[in-house]
């Protein structure tokens, strides 16, 4: 794969992520690249957010607050993304980069890839958390293949469909297998929340995007309001500094007090009997810990009807897609309402047998995702692609 017989000992790489989930995964990958076992000196640039910056990536721009769900909803942030796109193009031409790593954010990143193919043909491109071709169809896989992007696949089905398209694919596995781990005993978490009786603990994870938090958290709060401190204790998890402020504002308007946590999210998940979440990466994290989830998902009427015609799977959450059955309870569109949520909580909360069946099913996901070591394998593939190692 290398372009020279001389192995590089110093490389400059751009990591292009989008919203918070991409920022998080970009940060873990950045840590692996900067602290590699090969003695390679790495400089990292790119776009993302606080997580990537804290790992040592020199950001060209902040993007983590511009995430949205749907087809026309992203138009709200179009002016911001156009400015970022212009800045990224300038940097790609100015910086003496050796490679670019795309992380999710397919609408933006594929446009950047097209620009690179025209203007920087010698620049190696990698896709980490590539467009979900097994959901959207093989045409997107062929598009990625034609752009000469190397795929660092995190899901087995992802690797399969991209290989079928003729793309250069490396199945590295999912990094959450290395990342997701509860370390603090549940009783310590309950103590930290001041819980002294036997009522169950339920976590609220309203998402990392402004759109999700604003649309779903009020529904979640109205749904749980009659249950708070009567049938269960609740906490809310914040994904970033930005969402923390949103959560505080929504709680004040709802005239409710609930503890907000920003750290040790896996410990809090593990201490919970049940989790209420927006559909996203957090649902897969919860599944790996083995905690049952009620996932809410709501789009505009237009985006929902477009999605129904395009998406090939009947499920919205990754655990259900991987297991090919409805293990995570999904409340979609009209079902994502306070009454339905409250009834579903009660159906699960008092049915230990059903909860045990769900936990057993979730336990199969680790086997599907493969082995630990995804980030190390991804780093190795990137260095081989950049002719740093043989």
C-alpha cells in the first residue's frame, strides 16, 4: 500500500469528525495514533470538539454542536457547515498532510473526499465509522470505493458490503469493546446520589445533539414525572458542556430537579435497572453493559417518510439491527410520547423475567462485534496505508 520503499517516521494527519459521538470516537483514535507502539511521530489536525482537542488534535474548527437528525433538519446549520467546508479545503491545500481520516458525518466528509480526489490525489484517505451502506444500500459503498477511500470497518456487515463493492476494507472491530467498562460498584453510585432505600435507579440519556435534547428531553421528563421518587429514582446524563446547559434550562422550565451527571457514564449505566435514551451510540454502549433500554426516536414528518422509503432495516437502534430482533424497546414518532413512555417503563420495571431475557439477548452483542483491540488495529492499518510500517 505504501508509495515508497523508505518508511516514514513522521506523519501529519487530519481527522474530520462532526457531532459529539464522532468527536468522541475521533478522540480515542487520536490517542491511539499519538501514543503508538511504533515510534512514529504524529501531528494531528482537523475538525471536531472538546474531546479531540483534549487528546491533542489541533482543531481547524469546532463542529460538535452542529449535529442533527433527519434529511431537511441539517439545513439549519448549512451556513456553518459551508464556512467549515471552505476552511477545511484551504487547510488541506496549505498543510503538508500525509493522510485524512473521516469519522462518520458522511454528508460533509464525502464532499471533502471528492475535493481531495480532484486537488490532492496523493493524499491517503481512510474512513472510520463509514457511511452505513448496509442500511442505505450498496450505492453509497460504490461511491466511497470510487473515491479511493480505505475503509476501517467497525461492524462485520459494514466490512462485507464494502468488500462486495470492491473497496479496500480492513475489519478492525468496534472500539466500544475496549472503551465500555463499568469500574465503580452500583452501590457506590447509589450512595453518591444519596439513595438509601431499594427503589430502582433509571438513567435518562437525551442525546448529544441540540435537536434531540430539545425535542426528546421534555417528553422524557413529562413521562417520568409521576414516577420520580415514588416508583424509581432518576438522573440525567449530559454528553457535553453544551448539552449540560440545555438540560439545566429544560429542567428549570419543567420545574423539576434531577441530578445531572457528566462523568463515569458507564458506572451510572451499570447501576441502573433501566435506561431511557435517544437512539444513538449510547444505546449500543448500554447494550454492551447489559442494561435494558427504552429508546426514543422522532423526526419531522417529511424526514420520517423519506427514511421509511430509503432505510432497509425495520429497526432504529444498532443493538436491534445487530441482533435482528426488537430487544431494545423502540418508541418511534407518535409512540415517543409521555404516556406511552410511562406505561412502557412500568411494564418493564415490574417484570424481572422480561428484563432478564433482554439482558441475556444483549449479552450476545459482544460476540457479534468481534474482539477487543479495535483502536490498535485501526492505528496499524493507518500506518501501513501511510507507509510508516511494513
